[in-house]
C-alpha cells in the first residue's frame, strides 16, 4: 500500500509542478497546448508502439480486457438511453453526454496511473483501444452532420496519432519480425516521456486562466454554450458525473468478479474505469459545436472527483 501511495504522491508532485509552471507562465503563453500536442502526437504513440509491439497479444484477449469492453459499452449505452430516450436531449447533446460518461482520460491520467501505480503500461491499452477504435469513430459518425462520406467518417478517427501508434503496435505484435534496436530504442526513450509530460499538462490545465481563455464564455458562442447554471444543464452534468465516477467503477468491479478476474488484475481494471472524463470529449464538442458546456463541466467535476476516487479504489483493492 505504501508503494502505491508513493506512486500517487509522485504523480501529484509532477502535476503540481505543471500547475506552478503555468501559473507563473515560466514556459510562456501556449506552453500547455504545445506539451499536449507533443504528448498526443509523439510521446504517447511511441509508448503504444513499443508497449503493444513487444507484448503478448493474448493479454489483450483476457477476462480483464473483456471486463473493460463490456463495462464501457454498458455505460455508454445507458447514457444514450438516459439522455436520448428518457430526457429527450438532441442527438449532439446525447452523443457528447454519452462520451463524457464513458470516454476516460487514458492519456494524461491513465498512462501515469498504469506506469507509476500498476508498473504496467499495458494496463491502459484495452481502454485506449476501445476508445480509439470504437467510441471515437461512432461519435464522429453521429456528430458529423456536414454530409461527410462514409469513407471519410471511417478514416478520420484512424488518422489520429494515437490510433496509428496503437495499430502499428498491434501489427508488430502479430508479424514475425522485430524492428532493429536503432528504431525501437529512440521510440522507447521518447515513450518514457509520455507519463511525466502528460502529468505536467494535466497540472497546467488547473492553473488560473486569463479572462477570455475559458471555452464557452464568448458572447458570440452558440446559445447552448452560454446556458450557465440552467437546471437542466446541471441535471445532465450530475448524471454524467454519477455514471463516470460511481456507476462505471462499480459496474467494472461487478463484471470483473462475474468473469473471474484475479486479484492481481482487479485493481488495474477498476482504476482504469475510475479515471475522469477525457479532454478529447471537449475537443469533439468544440469541433462539432455540440454539448460544449456539458463536456467542459463534466471534465472539471470528474477530474476533481477522480483524486479521492482513485485513492479509495487503491485502499479497497490493493
């Protein structure tokens, strides 16, 4: 238990360093965006290539992986029913709310948790594959109302550096060929920066913002983005936060027990389910101009809840 708490403390210190850097603008304006792009476009894909490429793919066909897929799809489906059928929200709002409830921050928080707490970067892979290969393409298809072709809708998510890195890793794990060390060693070295850079970026996101930096406060923004404090909005956010922070981890624990996941892997799969809403959900909301406020508020609230939640999961299952 002390080793796990030490790992969590390490993560907190690195995130705090990011907060200090951003608060006092040590790296200048736009540093958070630059680091986020570096993590997204290079560090994390490199980590995925080497981690998945050198892994036994049988690990991705285990009861642990099945638990992740079943619980994630169940939560996403429940959110669709709640927002789309019961509350009769629009298609865009329903899609973004469902993503906010089921699409976790596997990059900025999941990878550091997997590396520092579980000492196994592969623990985050089933979650990332589910999100990159299933949730993201479906969300693109539903949110894109500009008449894009089916081919475009299918290919757009596949152009993500994270998806490309995961697919390259899967290919290397399948084919009977190993790239030379001259290729793998630089990827391993760059991949080691993914976790600390992601934590720095996370810490920066909590730094005080200058006026005009917060999404959704522009007077020219669509009405949906300006409806601050409306009762319906906070009902939606509360439902999303409950699904994200309570239902998903509890359901994952129940499914893992039902499938016979051993104690060694139980902690990892529940920790992944306890992660907060991903920043990508806000990116999708901004890109398609749908559900902006629910994406933003759900991310902030579930991120704040994730700290005691992750500690609680470790205390109960470790």
